[in-house]
């Protein structure tokens, strides 16, 4: 049974949608800014046309997110790769929860969806904690970390936790009953959406382009896709 | 405390940064999430586990900060929030930046291949080097080499007459070895199919590789030439980040090739030379694919596949392994051809792991061999490579790069590995089965490292007196034996004082000089010999086990030594080099000879 949202929740939803609009506007500006720089051009002849080319390199490069074997750094540290996958699935679940709670509230109340979202958010929270510990304890991570790095990770970790609790609340877990969880979650998401374009979290905006460009460049030069000969 | 004002150099760097930015570079700058995934891909990190400053992203952050402070919204409004508050402000800061950009990274690009975001950290480090170079902040070795390349057209300061003399000398030797009048090294032959560009190291320290390449070209019946100018395939612009120098070096080669009307430029085995000439200089010079260009490895492989030369792999029976040059493998996708060639000319090829684009740097790349101040750090970082080589059990490490040859020789000596370094041209020449040509002469034996067919008429150092200066008895015994076998009369000295005394009394034709000796060392003795009337004109060939002293000896306020060799010394190379020094000396003293 659906209830009319309280004024608190309705306000949170409005703020959340405004934040989304702000994010889209700032992201668009970011992309315009990035593309305002001239594109680099490689005049050299293709280096290994019998084996690869810029197109193959680009496809391989873009696909590396689902090919942990394509980089030594993920191949030799599968747990880190798994944590990366869980963390980003958590982000997807969290964003989906925020929007579906307004657009399709019935869906996020179903047990299967609630379990999937809740599990992903909880797992991402654990990964966030581990990552924070890593960033705080490893000297090389401390050296390269900025306040933005710490804050962004902390923000996401708290957001994952609140998302987990909110999903449980929406799914009817009695100890977390009440709209306050969802309202708080939407307000935090709104802040998150506004903050993201100014922080390192905006990396996902650049990700397809950076991977495309490096893949195209190294494909043209004949070194991607990677040729591996194992012992 | 008041923040110091930016110096002029910093402002110049900021202006220059603006010119270096393009979409891809900006993407690499803003794309980093400081995840630390690049950490363990770097050989400096692996060998300096307690030094977090070796992390690739930290090195790239030096440029990232500068960018964010000047070009990024958040960085301009809240610099402390994104780490853009710690930008360089004083010239002292630039010295620290120099140490990071030149002394802790060989721009090998291994981290680039391990970044999930596709950030090209090595390119960012090269840009930082370029900004520093732009304001005159760079290691002394890089400054000297760059100056030579700007002014003399090659990075080792080889004079035109010395270059041509060396080609003539090698040409004469080849002709004598083969007994064939057409077996020569053509210079500036217009309409040749191939222009062969080399590394100046070949002229200065290892001319045998020129002769070997000439032999292979002759055996293949190639219509080739070497240029009198634009012959240096190396390019310090790649290392210093100076695109202007990079474009100029490439343009010299392209212009000469165009003038000679050749079809193709063939680049001798040099990793950064291949990358620069073939892939980068076209961009720096703004020339779109001026000529087909290929590595000599591809040329040699083509000769065998086309049946233009025949090889006998049993002549290279020892186990070999292959070290991929970073510039070849990671930046030019050039890694299968050398392996294919190796399998054709050797009997026992053992792969090294990891390999190809995942191979570890020899640690001599990125101009590291010219930066003696970083030698201890470089050799420490070479442990990764040493372990890789040792695991293969190979007696010969083959590489297609002169920088790698030097880097690998250094680490082999430092880590006491039981192997030596060779290039493919050495192995192909050694395996070459010579064709019979109608020359009237008897078919010659293969001139290679093992069997160089020397002129039968006279020993190469006959009638010469050579003073061997070295504090180690066994080294003196070895050098004496080799030189006496070559016909020389040998004098000995065990330290600097004794060397000066013997040289003053005996006036030898040439001195071989060790640098590191107890008492008066080789550097002091060299300076005194150069200043003393009566000994100042005696040619000196430095033979040292400390390549880091190279800068020291060349920086003395006296004429530089006529030759330089690293220990361990190859017998044939020693005799050839000393013969060449004495030969050139004679020509300079008696130009009509």
C-alpha cells in the first residue's frame, strides 16, 4: 500500500531532483571544458597493422574494466579487483535506489530488489571502510591523498551505510521504520550529486574518454591489445 | 609565514604548460583517482619499498598540481582541497622537481599500462621534464648531451671528420675481411634504396656493429647508403621533454633522406632512436609519415625470409634471452620481429618473464645513462631486471637498444650475473653464411665477434708502445697479453703517480687509463698528463668499471680523452678501438696519410 509522502520527504525529493539538474549542468560544462582543448594527433604510420590498429586498441582499452587479466595490476591482485567491482556496483545500486524510490517505489519494496540493493550497498560500505583503512595506513597512499580523496571516500562510505539502512527501512524492517531514513538518504544523495562534479568522483565522467584515447593511441602504436606470453 | 612570490622560472613554466596541453594530456591529468594501482608496476617502487615518493602517481602529481592550480575550477578556488596548494614557488623547489622527474622515473610507461583509468603517467612526467628543461633546470648530463645534439647534430659530440673516418675505417676492414672490392660502406649515395641511420655510440664505442650491418647489407645485395649528415637516429628531445630538439633531430634525418632520394630509412638497433625517428619526431616536426621507416631488425628478418641472406643458427649455440626495450615494446608495438629473428639465428632461445609490453625497464632508459648523479639509485632499481635475467639461465641477453646495452651491462656487472649483452646484428652477422660473389677473390670466412678475419699483413698495434695504467694486477696482465698479441710493446703502471712518471720518461704512443685507483686516481693523473708539456698530446683511452665517472672525466678543463671503454673489456673491441685512436691520431698529425 502506498502512502502520500510527508512534506519532509517531498522536500527531500525536490531537492534531490534539483541537485541532479545541477549535476547535469556542471557535468556538461566539464565536458565542454575538456573538449575545448585541442585533440592530440599521431602522424606516425600505424606500427603493427597486421596485428592491431587504433580501433582494436580502443575497444580493448574500453573493455578492460571487465577483463581483469588485461592489466598486471588487477591480474595479480584479484581481491582488489573484486572490491573495485563491488564498490562500483554499490554506487549503481545507491543511485538506483535514490531515483527508484521516487519513480517506482513499489519496485524497491519487493524483497528480491531490496535484497540485491541492500547486499550491494552493504558490501560497498565494507569495501569503503577497507579502502579508507588502506588510504590511511599505507605510506604511499597517504602521500598521494588529498583532502578531496579522503572526503570523497568518506562521503561515499557513509552514503553506502545510509543507503543500506534506507533500503532496509523501505523493505519494511521494523527497527528502521519511518520516512526519516529515506529523506536523509535523498538529502545526502543531493549533496553528493552537487559535490561530485567538483571532486575526484567525477572521474567516471572522464573515464570513457581517457580509456578511449589511450587505447586508440596504443592500438595505433601496436601495443594494445596486450600480447601476453606466459611462463 | 608569508608565501614566497613565484620566481620568473615558475611563471615561464606555467606559460609553457599551457602550450603542452591537449585533450589527451588534460584527460590524464584530471582522470587520476589516486587509487594507487600504478604502485607496484614501477621498478623504482619495487626496489625502494620504504620510499613512498617512488609511486608513479606521486611523480605525475607534480604536474597535476601545477595544472590544477592554474586551470582547474576547484584547484583555483580551493587549492588545498585538491593538493594544488603545494605547487613549486622557488628555484629550490625546481631542484626537487628535477630529482623526481629525471631521477626517479625512466619514462618506461609500465605504469601507464597498469592504470585502470588509462592515465598516461609517463607522458605527464615527460611534460614535467620539458617544463624544467624549458627553464634550464636539468641534470648536467642531459644539458651536455642536448647541447651536443643541438650544435653538432649528434648526442655524443662526434665530429663529422671522426664519423667519416670511422666509416672509412670500417669500410676498409670489411673490404679486407671479404676480399671484395664492392664490400664497402657507401656514404651519401644518391638513389640508394635504404638510408641507414645509427646511434653515435656505435661510432664512439662500438664501431664493430657498423661493420656487421654493412656485412649484412652487402650479403643481401642491398643498395644502401649511410648519410654524412642526419645520421644520428637518437633523440634527446624524447628524454628531456624538449619537443623543439625532438623535431629538429627527426627533421635532420628526414631532410637527408629526402635529399638522397632513398625509399626508406632503416634505423639501427636503438630503442629510443626507433621510437623517436619512427613514431614521435613526425609529430614534433609536423611531418606526416615522410618516409617508410623500420628497424634494422625488421630489415634483417626480411632478408632471411626473402632468401636474400642465409644463416646458420648453430653458430649461436649458447642460450639467449631477449630483453624488450620499453620504447620499442610499449610505445611502438615492436616485440615479435626480434623474437622471430632470434629463433632463426640462435639455437636456444629462452623467453624472459614478464615480457613484451609488460617487460621491466633495463633501468638505463629515459636518458638515465647520462645522469651519473642518479647512478646508485638506478643500480638499486635494476635488481628487478637482474632477477628477471638470472631466472632465464641465459648466457647472452639480447636487446635491440643501445641504451639497454649500457644499462644491462651495468647491472650485470653490479649484480655479478654470468652473462653478457649482445644485439641482434651481432648474432645475425655471426650466423651469416656468406654468398659467393664474382670478385676474383676466395670466399672469405665470416667476420664476427669470434672470428674476425684480420689483415694478414701486420699486427694492428705493431710498433706501438702502450702504457697500461690499472691498480689491479690481473687487469694489467690481461690488457698486456691482449695488446702484446696485437703487436704492441706494453709498459705498466699501478697508480697515477707511476703513470705520470712512466709517461714522462717513455713517451708512449697511447695510454689506457683506469679511473678508480688508490693514491692519485685516474682523473687527477689524466688532468696532470694533459697539462704537462711532453705528455699533453699522448692519446688516452679511459678503461673503467665506473661509468658514473664518465661525466667527471669529460668535465675536466682539459681536452677530453680520445677513447672510453667500460669494463669488462672485449679483446677485439679493445684492439680495434686503440687501433682506431692511433690511426686517427696519425691522420690528424699527418693529414696527408
